[in-house]
C-alpha cells in the first residue's frame, strides 16, 4: 500500500532527503548568523530581519497564496503586539504565569481572534473592494489607539520589560543575542508551518481561489469560507510577528498599527516576490537593509527604496526572487562556455548604471542640505557646486544606460549560440 496521499493530481510523498537537507541548512544559518556577525547592532538587525520575515510570510498567505490584497495588515500584528505587552506586564506583576518564549502564543491568539471577528463579513468580497475595506479597518484600529489610551497608552504607547521571572534555562533574554535566538526559533516554526500549508489540500484550494474562483465554486467548495480561513491563518502568523516586535522593542505604540506599517509589509513582500515561497523572506531582508542600514550612510535612503520598487515593478513583476533561477542559469552557462568577456561587459554596464545613479542622487541631497565639503564616492571627491561633478555623474549614468542593453543582448546571443536550451529548444 502506497504511503502517499494525493494533492490535486500529484502525489505528495514523505519529505525527501533534499528537503531535510534544506531545512537543516536553514536551521544552521539561523544558528550561526549571530556567531559570524558578532556586534550587538548586527544582532539587532538580524532580529528585525527575522520579525520582518514572519510578517511578510503572514501577508503572503493573503496576497501570494489567496490573491487577497490588504492595506490593513498592521491591525493584526499591532493588536498582537499590544496584547502581548499587556500580558508581559501581567506576568511581571505576578498576576499571570507565562514564560517569555511562549508570549508569541498570546499574539497568535490575538491576531486569530481579531481576524475571526471581522473576517467573515469582509471576506464576502474580494479584489479592490476587499482592499478598501481592509484599509478602512486598519485606519479605524489606528484611530482607536488614540481614542482609548487606557489600553493603547495614548501617543506614548505601552512599555514593558522582557526580563521577568526565573531565567529560561539560564537565559533571561536581556542580551540582544538571546532575543535573536528566540525570534529565530519562532521564525523557523512559522516558516515550516506556512511552507507545509502550501502543500496541503487547503493550500491548493487557496491557490484555486486566487486563480479561478468560479472553478472552486463549481467543484463544490465555498470561496467565501476559504478566504475567511486564509484571513484567520494570516492573522495568526501576523500576531506572532507583532508579539516578537513587542519582545524586541519592549514597547508598543500607535506606530505599529499605522498605515505606514501595513504599507511596509506590502512593499517588502512585493519586492521579494509573491510567486515563490522564499520571495517574502527575501523581501524582508532587503527591506531591513534598505531601511536600517542605508540611513546610517545616506539621507537619500527613501529615494533608493523607491527606485528599487520601481525597477522591480517594471523589470521583475514577479519580484527579485523570480530573477534568481534565470540569473543562476546565465551564470552557469557563462562559466561553462567561458564567456567571461561578455559577462564582464554586462557587469561593467550595470555597475556604471548603479554608480551614476548613486552619484546624482547624493549630489542632489548634498545640494539640498547645503553641504559645503566634498562628497567622496568611488574614490572621487565630488563638489555639488561644481559643474564637472554633475557632468561626471551624467556621463557615467548615460554610459550605463546606453551600453547595458547591447551588452546583455551580446551575452545572450553568444550563450544561445553555444547552448540550445537557451533558444527554447529542448535538449
């Protein structure tokens, strides 16, 4: 008797050795990352990346898996953060017993409960109507944070202390590295849960609602109930992300309920890509890099974020993750056929395009800020008050723009000449 069950038309067998290797590799990365990046600041960024991955995965249950665009996702994570902070304060006062590693369960139940409360009504519709309703609900919850200061703490929010009670196996979760490992443990749980959700019949049905709602109804399933279940699952994982935020920052303010927070989750999920499972996680990593690292080096970090988003929308609608497989294929064929010169030409054109953009953006921000000293970029001392600096930036940018397409065409033509698979001819 076969030990597999059917999902759609394809058999799903027990986890293969390859999948086991991938999971072990993922766990090893989570364990070793803070040992390689040793500074406390980097541990903080790694922690925020982990929280961002949980939130992006929860959002992708709606957008990527079920085709439901939401503008109010922060309502679930934000409420999870506030309830988790109050739970931590109750435990600290001795009114409740709940170790810190289990606090995300409180956030999960909060997100699930709020989604169950509002979801049945709002999931009757989909598309633009659903998006507008979630926008309104998100703004209502955000307004409530200022209307009910007894619970939300007003503009100052509600603070807490994550170091309470007896240590958990000699960990009191005061040091940032201990908080990171707590976040990493919950991240692993959430990644595994959301991944295997996509392998279940429910996950396949959610994909069906996304792709062809009429067919799902025709085969006997209720699209409304499926959307409702997707919203509850998404709210559950978003609540976990909110609880992890509360643990990390030890405070919950109205900012975690704002439209800005919802927009950030949507933006990073879209940049990473909703068509693949790793896309939202990749988007969360890129989002933290753009919003946490870049501000330390440039005042124009928001300009770069907007440029990345526009480039993804125009040239990679499937997200950055959709470029990984083709990019690795081109690199593999380049190495196999030794087309190093053509690849180097494409790389130089891309670098010129990037360098020219950075030079012009930084010159504009230096000019707007009224800076007097020279701008040091790529080994050059540039003065925003001099014409030559602007000419250099424009020439480098135009050089990249005019050569990148011919260089790319030349590389692909040479690879296609030596590799029939690149011409679409099966080997």
